[in-house]
C-alpha cells in the first residue's frame, strides 16, 4: 500500500490530498490540465517538497522528520518527453538504469524488460535514429531496469502522434500484466485510463474529487471501462477471447492462449 498525504502551496496553486494506492496494478491520476496531477507525482518522487507524509509498502519516504532525496527512493520516472542521453547508444541508456542497482538487488532482468518492450532491434542504435514511440519505449525500459518499487509515468503518450501511441499502448498493456509493482499513471485521456487503470484518482483544483475502482469511476463520468478477457485460441488471422462466458473473435492478438487481457468495447459494438 502507498499512502500519500500532502499540503502544498505553490504560488497561487494549492494541493491538499490524502490518498491510498494499491501496491500492485495501475492507479491513474486523472483530471484536467492544472488539476495537480504532475505536482502530486513530483512530490511523490521527491522532486518537489511540501509538508506531508509518504509511505511505500510500510517504508517511510517522507514525514515530519524524514525526507528521502530522489536518488534514494526506489522509483522509476517516465516523463512526457523521452529524456534519453543523446551521446549514448540505446544499450548504454538502458545499462545506465541497471547501474543504479547492485546486482543482488535487481528484481527485473535485462532479457525480460527487453522482451516486454520489443527493444532488441534497437539496441545498437542512437537516440536520434529512433522514432518518438521507440524513444519512449527505451525510456520506459531504462526506468524498469533500475528495479523500482514504484513506477511513475507522467503522461507518457501526450507528446506522441497517433501511430506512436498505438505502438506504445500494447507495451503498456503487457507491463500491466507482468509487473508486480504499483504504477502511478498521470493522464487526462479517458481512453488511456479506461484501457490501463485498475484504480482511479480524480483530481480537480488540487483536491481529490473521487477515488476508487477504475470501472466505477469511469462509469460515473460516462466512459466505458475495459473488461478482463481470456485468450482462448488463435486461428489464422483471428483470436478467440472469452468474456463472462461468451466467446468473441477479434483480429489476431500477440498474446499466448490463457493470457488475461483488457478489452474495451465501443458503444456501437
């Protein structure tokens, strides 16, 4: 469980929150621009400071007498823009993440992260040779290879065009299935939240307007949530899924039979 309580006054903006996040799955911080999403993420990361208390699975990161600096917080941070080191290759950028953690303390391994994000073909390239979506995948990989206990993602798709977003979303789906750590995902896109989130925190004017299960929260704002489905089998160009005892056929998916995925049905379906 992650517990975050902050009271921040930054110029004319104030943030006053008291939150609990699950210790696994995706918690979406959702709200309009200026609602306090990024401010909250920066406070959790230790990149900004305000009175409050922050505990991660029982470990105190901040209270009245404690403030762990960012480099001592076991977290990964993915920004809107992929902040790769331009003078380093993709491999060297990824290895930088691993070097932050002693070998005996690494909880995520090179091969699994490279596989999840489809990075093998990019290893020898330089950042300026990559597309926007590829750069963001490398940035996510670097964050994961630091073996974080908490992954923070600040609108990681906001700076990408539609094809690049379509490239990244399946990777995020897979991380959601595979990772045993909590992900705090900032977004103002209801579609992204519906596809990825388990838990939802709605922010408005620096205050929490609602928090709870994502499906319930999305229903309150008129957005159809994603459903959990099981991959039954593949047949040529199609995949058979099971949803609440019913079988659905969709274009072939890159997922093993037995895998559990999230499927969002449009109103027209």
